[in-house]
């Protein structure tokens, strides 16, 4: 059960998107930001009143970010999972996210 009102805002996670490439299209054009994914079906809110927590965001460029609210993106759970997993893997790989007491040695495909 996901607690109601759970919302994590992390300046570190948001800052980590700067200078990265888009996990969806691969472009590195300086527009990449942490994009909150529409995860209402997973019990997390999205939209102005109930954004999902920052750790459920993806590094997307301006163009792909614009597509996030499209019906296609909202219906494509695999695509949302893919961009979320790619972003989380990147954050572990660059040390932004860590698990206490564990060393990470990822061999990422991107
Ligand atoms: Zn993109």
C-alpha cells in the first residue's frame, strides 16, 4: 500500500539530469530534465495536485517530455517502465543513488 500524500522532492535527483542524454531518444541537447511519469495506475499520483515522487522520474528531453502526457504514453506501461528503469540504473551508475553498504558495478547498455 502506498501512503497517501507520499511525495519526495529531491534537488539532487533533479540536478542529476543536467547534461545527461534523453533515456528515450538518446539526444543530448541540453534540455534534459527529470520528468515525472504518469503513474496513477501504480498508485502514485501525477498532475499538478499529485505528482509522483522524484525517484519515479525519467531523464527526458523537451520533445519526449512533451509526449509524456499523451494518451499513447499513458497507455504504454512497458515504455514507462523502460524509461524509469534506464533512469534509475543511470542514477545508481553515477553514484547519485546508493544502497547502504553495497558497491555497485553496473554494465549498462546505454
Ligand atoms: Zn528525447
